[in-house]
C-alpha cells in the first residue's frame, strides 16, 4: 500500500513539473505566436482581397468569396484555440494541485 501512495505522489510531482514547464513555455512564446498568426492573416487577407478585386468571371468571384469565408472561419478557429489553450493549461494545473 505504501508503494502505491509513493507512486501516486511521484506521478503528481512529475505532472506538476510538466504543467509548470508547459505554462512557462507558452508564456514565453505567446507574443511571437500571436505576431506570426497575425502576419499570416494579413498576408492571406491581402491575397484574398486581390483575388476578389481582379475576379472578372462569376466563377472566379464565387471562388474568391469562398476563400474569404474560409479565411474568416480560420480566424475564428485560431481565436478559439488561442483562448482555449491557456484556459486548458490552467485548468490542468488546478486539477493537479487539487
């Protein structure tokens, strides 16, 4: 029985160390990740805007609008992941500490 308690305590300590390192890693790179994602959104948005502006045929306009719709969906997904990841890490940390 003592071995099981010792093993559980060791696993809790290891998980706590992992969560702490994961939190420090996300905190250190968070600014750069946001800048990179913003740059990708700006470049892709400019590309889609140019595609819409030079579209002459109806087919091209429909494809460009679909690309714009996909860009907006991608931005929403990125925002949800960006907001959810720190909350998930903090929840995991609280769960380990409980």
